[in-house]
C-alpha cells in the first residue's frame, strides 16, 4: 500500500500499485482533501486540454508530489494522472 501526498496533504491511498513500463499505476482511494485538486486532476487527464489553461493553476500545484511506500520511504513523483474508471479512480505516475 502506498500513500499519495501533495506537500503535507494526504490525497489518497493506493492499495496495490504496479509498474507499467516507465510508469506506476493502480487504483486509488481518494481522501476528502482530494476534492481541492479535482479541477487540476480533470485538466491533467483531458486529452483535448488547451495548454494555455494551465496558466490558471499555481505552479505550486505541479510540484511537491510524492508517494510514501510500505516502509515509510518517500519518493518524489510528477503530478499524477487521476481519472475515473468504472465508478472508482485510477492513478498513474512517474518517479522523478
């Protein structure tokens, strides 16, 4: 089980992450705090997004993401892709 954080905020629990090429992915159980990031997550996974729209998000939202593994070790990641899938949420990320 991994935990997803932005800065000090717990965003979700990833029960069984697995590698997929250069990325990691799995299902994610989002916390209430994740609602604060919904607009950013929706933007990030939108295949038709306008790159100019990114300017409305603070640079800080794109930085300081990490996952904490079962041993409590923290690993820096890029902004994760979180998207709905069959009534649940899936996550994909890459380590920095």
